[in-house]
C-alpha cells in the first residue's frame, strides 16, 4: 500500500462525495470514507466491494460537528501510517432550523467551515510528507452576492453573533459558511506556498438531488429533483462529483494553487473573498474557536 495514493473524502456516504469516492476508487486510490453514519456507510462500502470486486477503501468515523470526533479521527488515521495525497472537504449541510454543534457553535458554520478547518490543520504534516498533494475545498457560488439568489452577506465576527438564534436565517448562515470556505482555502494556499501542497476551492454547481436537501419534505424533494433539474443552472450529481475529482487529480492544475473553480474552469470568486486581511482575521478566529493551538 505504500505506493498507493490515499484520499480522504468527508461526507462520502451520499451525493457528490459518494460518487467522487467511487471514481477515485476506480482510479486505484485508497479512499477513506470519512463519515458520521457508521451503519449507512459500512453497508454502502460492502455493496461497493461486492459490485466492484475492489477493496481499496474503508470507513472511518468522523463527525464534523464535534471537535473531539475530529481529533479521534486524525489519531486513528495516524495509527495506520498511511500517506495522504488528497483531502477533499466535501461534507456540507444546510440547516433549516437553528441548532448548535457539540461544541456550542451554530451548526452550519461548525460543520461546513470549522470542522474542516480543524481537520485540515491536523492533517497538514501528513499532506506535506506526501507532497505533491492537494486539499480540495467544496464551496458554492452562493457566497457571492452578485450571482443568482445572491444578497449581501453581513458576516459575523463573534460567536455571540453567530450563535444568535433570534437572527438565524438558513440561507444567510449557509452563504456565510461558504464565504468562510473560500477565505480558508485562499489563506491556507498562502500559508502552504513552497510546501508542495496545493489548495483548490470549487463550486460544483447547484445539484437539486444533493444531500444538502435531506431535510426537505416530499413536495420540496420532488420540486428540487425533477422540476429544478430542467433549468440550465442546475448540474447533475455525476457532473458535480467530476468537478471534485478534477480538482483533486487533474494534471492541468499542476503548479497551481489558491484558485476558485466552477464547471472545471478557473474563475473568480466574490470580491470580498479576495480581502486578505479579512481572511487572516477569520483564520485567527477559527484557530481560537477550534482551540487549534491549545
């Protein structure tokens, strides 16, 4: 296994993450399904093993809403003495109601950004030892107020503001977490210059059937899966997962880092996302909130 490339994919028990995992398995990567639901994930990888005849993958429990779970995951990964060539921060949630993570932080920001922030930082030495390697961060164009359904983002700079249940709005919380993803990716790319670890952030497009819609009712699921799929701005799960795989392994990206991609093409993210001082400021806050250096 020492010569085999290893990829960790968060949230790979469904949707884009699952399809990306299957594609990388077929390309002979050793894929770690980093997921919260053990029963669901074990069943699907057993089915994958039967259907593909392959065994170059495994499940490892990871709850991005728990800093303790993230630390256990990293400790267990280190016990395997594996390289880490690709980390795909794929998992994402859209919470229609206000709730907090195990660590008392608004759940959307906790899972979509802070969980991945902590996970990535704890795996940086593994990525550096395995260079050239890549970190792929899945964001969304919705972080940009100039795109469809866009609106100005009143970003919050304190846990008190983020945890204000009275002002909670699901779409606003999601957009803020996606802007946080882009800031994180760009600042990480700056910090890793010269290490051989590249960082790419992407929007896989609006995928109506994605797991982000798991809380929708029957009518909403029908509308998103069948009606919205007819519109030109939507993308299939297969295409969305291909965008993740492209960012993870495409030779055309060799020598590049800190880029934002949509439809497998380099493009610009929001103007605010290029604010280096804000990115640095939010990095410091993320360090404090995750107790990274404690």
